[in-house]
C-alpha cells in the first residue's frame, strides 16, 4: 500500500507537465485501479513515525470508488481538452484531489485524517472556480469554503484539545461527555458537525446545490461521488467509537433524516434546473445515510456503506449524462431539454437506467442498501412504518419527474441540431452502470468490517 501511495504522490508531481496527455493519465488510473483491486480489503496497518495508515473494508471500498470515479471524470472532461482550457492544470488538480482522497481514506490517525480531509477542499475549489460554466461560480466557491471551513474549525480545536490532554481521542471523549455534561456534549457535536455539513445534513445543505450547478462535470462528479462520502466516512469513525452517545441523540438525527427525505422530495418536484434536482437528491440520500448511522445497529451501518457506494455511482452517472445534454443545448432547463428521446434515443436509454438506479430498483446495489436501511430504521420506532416509506416514495417521484420531463414532450424550437454521442461519453456512462449492477452480487464483502 505504501508503494501505491508513493506512486500516486509521484504522479501528482509529474502531471504538472503539460506534455502528459489525458490519455496517459487514463492509462495510469486504470493500472492504479487494477493494483488497488487485487489488494485484500482486510485491515492493513503501518506506523511511520507514530502516524498510522491502513485499510479496512470501509476505507478500501471508498478508495476503489475514488480511483474509479476519477478515471470517469477524465473521460467526461474531454471538452476541456478539446478547447485547450488549461488542460495541464486541470489534470494536476484532479491528480492532487485523488492523492488527498487516498490519504484520507487510508488514515487511521484522526489528526492526519483532518489534514487530508481539509486539503481536499483546495483542488475541488480550483476545479469549481477555474473551469465552472457561469460567472456565479465565484459565489458558489465562497459558499463551499464558508460552510465547510466554519464547521471544521471546532473539529480542529477539539482534536488539538484531546491530543494535548491525553494523547488519545475516543476514551477521553467518552469520559468527558459522561463527566462534564453540557461541555462534553459541545465537544461531541464539534466532532460531528464538520462531517454532517460535508455530507450534507438538511438545514446546512445550501452550499451543495450552488456548488453542483456552477461546477464543471468533473467537479459535480467528484462532489457527488466521493467528497460527500468523506463526511460519511468520518461520521462512521467517530460514531463507531462511542455507541453509547449515539443512542442518546439518535432520535434527533433520525428526525432530521426524515425531514430531509420529505422536504427535499417536495422541493425537487418544483425545480426547473435538472442539475439542481440531482444535487438536491444527494441531500435526500445522505439523509438516509445519517439515519442508518445514528440508529447504530449492523443493518444501519451496512446499508449506509452500500448507500454511499451506490449513490456515488448513480449520482455521478446522472451528472455525466446531464452534461451531455448541456453541451448540446447550452441549458439545464427542462423546457429546453424536452423531447430528448426523439433526438438521442441511445442516451435516453442510459439515462433511464441511471434514473431507475437512483430510485433503487433491482438489480442495483441501491435496492439492497434501501432494504438494509428500511429494516434498521423501521425497527427503531413504530412511527417509521409510515414516515420512512413516504420519504422513500418521494425519491421515486422526483427521479421519475426528472426522466419524464426531460425525455418526453415537444422538442424546443430553439434547438437547431445535435451531434451524436462520442465514444468517451458512451463508455463513461456504461462504466457507471456496470458496477452499480454487479456490486449487489458481492454484498457480503461489505459486512466484513463489521465482524
């Protein structure tokens, strides 16, 4: 594993050379993905100068997802190469982001994880601001940095306090919350707030739609596919160490998750922007992940992990498909993108498969994750027997709304012509669908880290 991390870091430096083409980077990521996939997902721990790195199944799954989606990001970003829009710097930003993600998911030290967790914001901000589509991308970048950094500052202060006091984190956290009362709870919420904003949780989610709408396709894919999972990964690490505290506040967290399912579903049914609709659907799915984690049982943890993987692939694929429409019409509006099934039927087929995977239809891994989450959440309280199915139904409603309003209806009179799908677009969309439908056959792997 150390050799892989050294290889990734070396490639970040080499990729700053503009002579390194995107095709060479695609070959590198393919080799890296194969090298990662043959490693056992069991715990691999190393200590270098007191800094621990390693993988368990949780980190291993997200590492493979990161490499896979970065490979697809480059496939979907050939417009940047065609227009010669500083493609060398774009590849450097993407490679830097991959390195920070690999180190974040491989870190077993909380302070080191915080460093790489925050470092991933820098290349993401550069991608949004540097290669975004609209002038409002500067405001979106400010939203993105303001929300994430403001919530991360209490996390840094608490981590420094814990490490200077006892040198360890979780045992000290449990004792402080038990003894100190209100001050202990403040420290606990300071630890989890950064991850909840990153996911994001409802009420602190306003940065996500603006960042998605203004970001290029690569920024939207990595935001939905991997960066939201950093919050879920950190939340798993914190909550798994203090199960007694999770039980005492699980009612509040499950309530917020239900609010996100219901309210976001209603908001999505009145949106006109296709990209904003997919962004808001990410808030609803991450609300289900928060509910599963705070319920605190095996089914909840397993469903949350599978939901993170399935949502990362389906949401990233939807953004990739919507970018194909945007490049042809110049608009994200439903009114100007109606009747697409008459013009690009092959793209409509793939778009339909991605929409139904977002609904959690068989045989995708999203279906298995919702079954696990449904079992854990409905077993939490009898009221969930009514509320959770309604929230899950709203997810199906806005996904069908997205497909029907964009693919059916009258073709806009402003449209004069289209060009066919390129090989990179087709291969990128198909490479989203293949793991979505194959991972369900290997679901027992996701139970190893809980055993």
